[in-house]
C-alpha cells in the first residue's frame, strides 16, 4: 500500500493511503484514526449506486453504526442550499443525529469532497471527516490540503474554510467506472502539476496517448501528485504564498467555468483553457519560455481537453477577476509558468492583467 503523511501543526497531521480495493477496507482504515462508533457517509446520486454499499458494508463490519445521505451529482449542487439540506439530513434523528463525537465520510468526486468538507467544518463548529475520493481529480487534488467550499452566485468556492480531513483513502479501482470525459477532466489537474513542478511527470504524460496507455501508471501518478500537493500545503497551508502555484490556470479557468454556468465546462476543462491563456500571456510578457503554450496545447489535444474557451463578453470575464482569492486590494497575484516544471508568482495591478487578458482573448 502506498502512503503519504501530511505534516501539519496542532495534531492535524494525517495519512493518505493509495491502494486498489481500499474501499473494501474503509472500516479498518477508519478505525485506526476514529475511536467513536457512528459514521455518516455522504455521497452523490451517481456514486451512491456504484460504491455506497461497499463502503457501508465495510464500516458495519468494523462495528460502526452508519447513516447514508446523498444529493444530486454535479457542480450546480455545490451551493449553500445543498449544504442546508445536508445539515437537515445530518441532524435528522433517524437513525441518529450527528454530534461532534461522530465522523462524516465524503465519498465521491471533488464536488462531494468540497461541499461535505464544508458542511463538516461548519455544523456544530466542526465534525471530523474522512475523504474517500472517487474521481481522478479528487484523488490527485481536491481530497488533499483542506480547501473546502461551495460556490456563490458571484463565483467559485467563495464560501469556504481550511479544514483538514482525518485521513484520505484513495482506491484507484474506482477510476474504472469514470466516463472518459470525467477521467480526462481530472487529468487536466495532473497536467497542472507537471507544468508547475514536475517536468518528468509532464514528459510521462507526453509519452502516453490514451487512457489505456496511462492505466499502468495511474497509481504512481496519483502518488506523485499527492506528494507535490502535500509538500506545498505543509509549507503554506493558508494559501498566502507558495500554495498559490496550485492555482495555476485557475484565475481564468474559474471565470470560464462560471461564465459557462458550470455546465459548458467541467472544472478541469476550464482549467485547461485557463492554463493555455496564462501561458500565452506569459509568453507575450517575456515571462514564459516561448513554445510552452504550444507544447501544453498539444498535450491537451491528445487527451481531448479544450485549449480555448468559448467567447464570452470581455467585461464579464474581467468582472470575475474581482473574486479571485489571489487578489489583494487593487492587485492580483498571477501564477505563471516560466518553463515546464517551474511556476512563478507575479503581483500586478488588476487593470494591467485585464489589459493582458484583452490582448489574448
Ligand atoms: N478543494 C480543492 O483543493 C479542489 C481541487 C480541485 C478541484 N476542486 C473542486 O472539485 C470539483 C470538481 O471535482 P470532480 O471533477 O471530481 O467533480 P464531481 O464531484 O462533480 O465528479 C464528476 C462526475 O463524476 C461522477 N463520479 C464520481 N466518482 C465516480 C466514479 N468513480 N465512477 C463514475 N462516476 C463518478 C460524479 O457523480 C459526477 O457526475 C470542483 O467543484 C472544483 O472546484 C477542489
Ligand atoms: O489546493 C489548492 O490550493 C488549489 O488551488 C487547488 C485547485 O486545483 C482547486 O481548484 C482549488 O479549489 C481552487 O481554490 P480557490 O482558492 O481558487 O477556490
Ligand atoms: Zn482546480
């Protein structure tokens, strides 16, 4: 079994386990870190028929009393209304109302992890939770690092907190049931890690050309991505400096995602377009090695990811910049890719960035 340890202060350290078939061992792996007796599992409407039973059976076998809640799958559910419905379900006395002594399990993709993590962090001022991610995106990115949030009408992840899980259980076997679209959407965040930190990872992805060719490498790819993320989070948990590199491609990516009403693009697809845009800006500004955007585009095309977002009104695009969390007053911190494998941060006035965006879209 592959494992990683996330070192954090105040007894908030946790382990990430990666192993095929781990869902069936969820009960024992949770028992190692949780001494209480009751667990609420929350999932979405697609994951429930696929994996809820396996997890519930494993938890019951380990002696836990369980309750199961679900909500409609997809990004449009990631909002405060759904959180309120989760609070209702969690507090419902049938079969038990959750208390701080209980545990919540988030079983699903990034939408489940982000929203259930947010509900766990806020209900009763905090109930411990465990992440069991079932999409590639969630296994390489969202289940690690403690950013939990929901979307507001103004933009992505605007109501949220940092709240770390007690454990992350990754079962790569769950990837077999992903549609190609959802699988490659997650690959976009893997490509992001290659762009910001790991040229070797980028080259591995360049050497494969299909999901089939990636398959033998998946466990190692997940480990490498979690390792990059955990090291960055250990150094800058609260996202005040180095962690911002994990947001590469996200400033415009989040804008494309929102302006597509969360239905045109999935998160990774929007980030793919955002990574291309910022590389093009970087090349124009002399901050990015010429040819980087083309190399990235070639890779994205290989895996069927978009390289250019649909046209949206300039003012709307620029308007979303106000809500980027890397902004401070009139400035915004940009995440640039100097060359494949190396990111750099640059603080610029928002108007300057707006002008640069205007030049490329
Ligand atoms: N917190 C973070 O650090 C972080 C990082 C990256 C992304 N995110 C967030 O993650 C979200 C995107 O995550 P996502 O792409 O996993 O989306 P998602 O959770 O909506 O999952 C995508 C689709 O796959 C389905 N699904 C999940 N697991 C499955 C499986 N094993 N087999 C078949 N279908 C399955 C889901 O029901 C859904 O329809 C966005 O909201 C994004 O903002 C958060
Ligand atoms: O963990 C981080 O830090 C990231 O930025 C990872 C991103 O892939 C992720 O999409 C994150 O949720 C974006 O964060 P936000 O602060 O821009 O909402
Ligand atoms: Zn992301």
